[in-house]
C-alpha cells in the first residue's frame, strides 16, 4: 500500500468536504492543486504521467463552451432576457414559473454557473422595482439552473466530463434526460410557489446593480455560433471538443471585443480543479488502491454496477465532496450500461440539497450578498431539500422505466 498516495487522496477529498484548510487560505481548487503537487514532487506521478492523466478533450470542451457563454454575457443577452421577464408585470407565481423555465432552458445550453452569475443581479433589480421578496426567486433561479443543466451533456461540468469519458451521444443522452429535467422544473416551481404562497411582497433596498448593456450584434453572433454548435453536437460530424474550440475561435475573432474580455470570464479555477483531480485520481488508480477499495465495497454488499447503488452513492458522494469530484471518482468504478444518465442526473440534481452542493448555489448567494440580500443555509435547505427529493424521485422513476 502506497501511504503517500493514500494520505494525499484522503487529504484532498477531506479538504473538499471541509471547503478549505483551517489556518490556510486554500480553497477547493488550491487543495486539489496541492495534492497534485505532492504526488509529482514525491515521484508517485511523473510530470509526463501527470500531463497524460489530464483528459485534454474534456478541458478543451469546457474551455470552448465557457468562451461561448462569455459571448452572451458580454453581449448583454442575459440582461435582456431577465429584464423582459420582469417587465411582463405577471403575478408573482407566474413570474416565478417563467423564470424557472427560462433559466432552466438556458442552463441546458449555456452552463448553469454562467446563468446564475449573469441573471442574479438583474433579477434582484426587478424584485426591487416590483417590490417582490427576492428569496423565492433567487432560490428558484439556483434550483432551476441545476435542474435544467441536467438535460444535456453541456449543461454543467460533470455532464461534459461524463459525456466525454463514456463517449455518450448528445442526442441519445438528451432523450434520456429531457423528460425528468423538464418535470423537475415544474416540480421546483410547485414547491417554491407553495412554500412562499401569500408571502411574495417586500420592500428591498439594494446596492447599485451593474449589468452589461444589450448589444444586438454581439448577441446575434453568439446565437448563430451556438445554433451551429448544437447542430454539430446532434449530428456529430466531429468530436464535441473540436466543435467547441472552433466556436470559441470564431467568437474570439472580433473587431470590437478584446479577447482578454472573453478570457477574463473563463473559469480558470474550475479548469485547474479538473486538471488536479485527474492527476490525484490517476495516482489512486495506478497504485491499486482504487481497485482494492472497490473490492472492499463489493465485499460489503455495495455493488456500483447496480443502478440503484450507483444512483444512491452518487447522490451521497456529490453532497460530500461536490458533484464534479464525485463524478470523477465514480466514473471508473462502474460498468452499468446506463452509467452515463445515472451519474449525470443523480450528481446534478443532488446539487440542490444543501448550499455547498453546487457552485451555482454559491454563485447566487454570493451575488445576492454583494447587493445586500443575505441567504443562509437554512433558508436554502427549506427549499433545496424538498426540491432535491422530488426531482431525484422523478429521475429515478424515469431511469427505471427507460433503462
């Protein structure tokens, strides 16, 4: 048994559970990078092995789609959509329904983290203008962005990883996931609307909201590139990562927006987190510790090749270490024929359970705090727990029917 690899692995995942290291300013990405550095410095992983352990196609797909999402943010598309939703003067429950459906739909194609980052400030501006209580709408946005992102292989980072590693068909996965994701959005609306019935109105005082102005040309360019990208994903004439990089390259060739503005919106922390986890998990695998651990689980009656066990384990692990690390750890541990949809739906929908279960949740809370609206973990859990249980039940029932 290689104690250095074992200790490093345990320390990395314990640090991700805790969210940091006491006495040090290390966040989750920093913890993972430190683990990768220890493994390379100790000789357990050579620099060449470390590079080869990184799934470059997955990183390329993530990067390309981040640039596409940045195009829409810089073009003010999210600002336009959110303000038009708020301008309808619909009753609060109906406004919530439209918000949930729109944010969920956008998250399926443009990544849930970006949707939350761009829409939260404008949504708060609308709540202030209409004298609406922000909490149900912010929680609706966070939950819907997670649920909607489960519908496609490009809606969130873990789905991108699953699709790349397992070689899933974009259209095939869509058929598996679109029904439970759509039903989940309506379940989310029903739960939030019922919990806040009769408590929609409140006076809100916010800090100044800043959002990019709408630019029709830039938004139109983004829509054209995204439309072409989705066609390529559906017909698959080339690998998804190549198509995403081509799309990113076309958008970076701009006469009006400097490439530095796009690159500033790329989530480099997430890309580094992925790269570090690839190295840490590779060391665990090549040391034989992963195989030994799986054998121990099997002997204890935990069979990850069984759909129910895989679904339940994914839900639990996603709320311990977050959904991306959980997915990376479980991907090589199962041979179930429906492992892709099970892992993607379970890990994504589980993210709504607690505040730290999804980066999208944290983005909404942090953006709201900057503007003067506080959301604590109890307020999130009152909505997140029932939404998670309902959507996981819908997903489990659908998977049992189609797999």
